C-alpha cells in the first residue's frame, strides 16, 4: 500500500516492503529467545531475553496532550523498555530494552539494501520533568547471512549515559573479542559480533566492544520541550551486500560518513539461515523509567549492481 509519508522516503528502485502501521503490525514482533537447548530450553541465560518490554501498535496517547497519532495517521509501532536499567558498563538489565524484528530473506539479484523509517522517542509520563536523559540509546541493525558470514550492520544513537547527555551516533564495527568474552564469560551459543545490541563488553562512555563513533556523529535530535510532543525524523541506512560494507547513513537533514571500508563483525555462518534478512529496531533505558521508540512506518528497498 502506498505510504502517505512517501516524501520522507528515498527508496532504492526495488521496494521489498513498505510497512505503514496504520495497516497493522506488518510482521514486526518482539525479539525473544531461541529455544535451541535440550528439552526446548532457551539457549542460555547470560542475557535475560524474556523480560524485554513489549512491541505494540500505539496511537501515542499522552496524559496531558491526548492522542498524538503518527506522522500520517493514527498508529505507529511503539517499542518500549520496562522501568529498569543497569550501569552503562554492565550488561543490559532484564527489561531495560525493547526490540522489534521483521523476518525476511534476501531475494535474487540484490546487491544494495536500504532500510528507512520515520521515528520519534519519549520517556514515560510517570513523574514530573522532561526526562530526556532517562533514555540511554536507540538504534537499528539488519541481521544478514550469506554463504560465508553472518553479520549485523547497524547504527546506535547514544542519547545519555548516567543521566548525562551524550547525543552521538555510532555504528557497529568489528570486535576483537572471542566468543566467550563476547558472551560475558559464558560458554554462549552466540559467536562474537552477533547481537551487538546487548552482547560484548560495554564501557562507561556508552561505547561497546563492537561500536565505533562516527567522526562527525554529534547530533541533537528533536525531543521538544514537553514529554508528549513527537517530532518525526527520517532515518536511512544503506548497505552493500556484495562487499558487506556500509554505504550511507542519513538521519534528519544530515548525512553521516562512514570511514572507508567500514563494516561490522563478519562472524561464521550459522546453520539453516542462509539468506537471512531481519531488520531490528531497539530502545534502551538509562534509569528506572520506561522509554519508548515510535516508528511511523518502515520501508525496505533494494537494488542490483548499479547505483541509482
């Protein structure tokens, strides 16, 4: 279905999906554990994946302002944490994140892939105050696998750490950690570089073992001056699937440049998921306050070998 907010999008020639959440969930759901251990148990307990916040359709109704709606309609996809957080240099606390995933596969004759959205973010109206520094981070990545590697190119906006503003973008980059270090010392099922939104050592400045700050990545996004005003901002990430490298990242009116050859960790291929194309959006709390990321719509597009 054509998107009413189409002017915000600049898709590649071949649109794979165009999800307007006024039409429903469109296949986006919570990211939950894989039950691959004996007796259908989850693979490990090194990260609590059971208590993440819920993903839902939302009319963005606030106590003071009433129903905000989305950029062009009523409903957006709302990804929320619960009221929990761990220090920035510790693994995510149970419930401190919310994640939404859509499960697809790479079609034939695709070299370039672009993920676009219109997003906004807010904290819960559960106490007086703007609360902007109660949200630590949000971002997106794409879970991809070809015949040789599984890899997850993506971007993360570090909004605040320890209640202090950061307001900088970073991207997922190769890690030096081995599989055990990556899984916080556990003999985890994950390979180093996989699921960088919660695995890998974290640092007090908001960086991780698999993130690199954009050289010009400082950006004060629009949060506005009340806790119920949503300003919808466009975001676009383009990846070259043939080289497994980043191509371009746009957010708001800016284009942030990747260093030459930048790419995420290239992990060994997993069994039974060749051709995987799973986009993921996430949000993370910095304090014991629920935080939310709103997506008006998401467009996934592709192109062959020639640039459009």
